[in-house]
């Protein structure tokens, strides 16, 4: 599975995942023209995109959705998030639905997509597991916590693409209004470096998993700090960086 991070952070988020002839986008949070250019830069033709999967309808995740109408790309989102999404042609709107409390898998060619609920101040935000039988990747952008149901669905992935948004001390000492600080630190906000490390401690099995840390705050985090926090937590468990796991940090 080829993974290209086209954008990550408060200015916009978009990931392309390619398996064989099939490419999907997770979010489209930068301008349509920028997505087109960055896709071509990594060797993906926009006409070949099978679907856009939306995590939630905040602007830094859906700004580029006009791409769907131009290239006739189906867009998947939860029923709740469709309440906040406009401008996508009706025939392209697909709903990630639930049966008995769990989201139904979505089949796209050889890809199996498993949506799951996360915790953010949106109507019905989602994370996604993408399985192509040989590899299994997980994408979790905005969430204020990682619960047991999330861990259960995320288990067994070969790649974890997960936000490591902030350092709580930097948030507390920063210039944001108290209301914004409270939102960031809440269970409906964003994951801190320590929260991300705690989740990965429960998920990583030392089998060479790839960890890609995303959605770092430009004001409340440092790439080196995010990487160090996760690496040291896994090394304390006895895993060796570069052998039992790898870490890549994506910042603005």
C-alpha cells in the first residue's frame, strides 16, 4: 500500500492511499487545485481516485471537496457529517451507515474500508481502517481520546496514521483564549503527544509497524517532541526504533 500525505495540520488535511489500481483520499482539506497538483506530483491521476472518505466536516478536512464533482468521485461520510457538507452532487453522496452499533464495511475494489467513531466536536466524526489483504492502515485525525472500541478496530494494522496534536504544557502557556485551550484539551478536542503514545503502546506489537504522526499544531507542538514522546514510550516497552517500528512526523 502506497501512502502519500498530501497535507497535514491546521491548514488542511488530505491523504492518498493507493493499492494496485485503486486510490482513495482520506479528507480533502486543501484547495482543489492544490490536491490536483500534489496528486500528480506523487504519480496519481485524479481520474483514478475511487472515493473520498471524509472524517468530519470541518474546513481543514473538506475545503477541496469540489474535486469530487469535477472528477465524479463518490464521497463517503457519516449521516451526521453530511448535515454540514454542501456542494457535492447528490449522486456522489454516499453514507457510512451502521448496523447494530458498528459501521458497515465499505468495499472499493480490493480495498475494504472499516469506518469507526471517534471523539471530536463535530456531528459524527469517523476514523478509517483500510485493508487490502496484504497491508492494513489506520487513519485517525481529530479525536480528543482513544477508547476501547477504537483500539479494538485499530488493532493489527501495519501502518498507523494518527494525530499527535499538542503538548499540554505548550497549550497552557500559549496565547489562545481559555475557551480554545479547554476545547483542545477536552475529550472532544485533539490528542496530545502522551495520549498518542499511550494508544500506540497498546497497538504496536513490534512487528515493524509504520507510525506516521500527523495533524501537529504549529503553535502547541514541535515535531521532535512528538516523535520523541512516542519513540521513548515504545522503547521503554523494549521495542527498537528502526527495527521493531518506524516513526515519521508530518508537520505544516
